[in-house]
C-alpha cells in the first residue's frame, strides 16, 4: 500500500517535535540536579526534589534519565564532558610552554566561572562509586596532560628541572581549586568576580614565574 507523502511528512515532523521536547525535558532535569547538588550536596539530590525543581513528574524523571544513581552518574558525565572541551582546546592552543600554561589556567578558570555547577561537581563529586571513579579518572587524565607540558618545559630548559612534573601538576590543580572554590563560600571570605580575576593574575604569576628556570 502506498504511503501518503503528506501523512509521512506530518508523522516525521511530529516525531521530531516529540524528540525535541524529550531532550528539553531531560536537559531541564539534569540542570535541576546540578543546581541542587551545588546548593546542598549529595543529600539535597532526591528524585522528588529534582522533579519539583524541574517541574516534572517523578515518573518522567525515570523515563528520561533513570533512577537516582543513573541521574548522579549522568550529571557527573555532563560535567566531565564540558570540562574536557574547555581543557582540550587550551592544550591544543598555539604557542610555547608558557603560553600553553597560561591558556590552561585561563580555561580552567573560565570553566569554573561559566559553568559553576559543573565545576563544583568535579571538585566535590557526588558520593556515587561510578561517578567518583569517572571524575577521578578525568582529573588524572588532565593532570597527566599538564605534567607532560611541564616535562616539555623542563626538556626545553624553560622550567626548573627540580620540579617533578607529576607532583607539580597535582599541586597546581589543587591550588587552582582552592582559589576558585572561594566563589561558593558563604562567609566573608567569599570572592566575587573581580576578586577572582585579581587572584587569577597572582596565581598565573606564581605558576609561570615560580617554576620557571632562572635565567630562562
């Protein structure tokens, strides 16, 4: 039997609209979970709380993402992918070792400022074994790239050979997290955008000048 072309087109358009609506609902659910996780930690993320924040039924949450474990893992994976995009672009940027170090520090700071919920999830990942493992693996992957860049600087006599690349990369990562985490403090030590910018300048100066080989 021949299919009516108009009906076929209408069915395809309806399917596309349904898919877009489902994707939009899924995104709303993930953003709600990210916000709750950033605001109140793992205990604040319940299926009921996420459903309420996203203005959907709990069953819709199950249909679009899954149970609580699947939701937390998906949220962590979303943060991982966004962070990877920022950092991969920085490592692929042109220039020498110092230029790349600055680009990496800038990208990490931009990620924290532009994607605060995702950044906080990576710093304080949900207490879900699979999510914790995936976040830790990403951190090791990115720190290894930073370590390789530091090793290159040592080989090119730009960075002091007294610095161990692996230890230095982990230390710099922890230092950046400490500074950027001031954005979500609730006391008088909370840092606003201008203060973060000023501290970023200090951090990058410490980063580039502190490990630079004397006379380089």
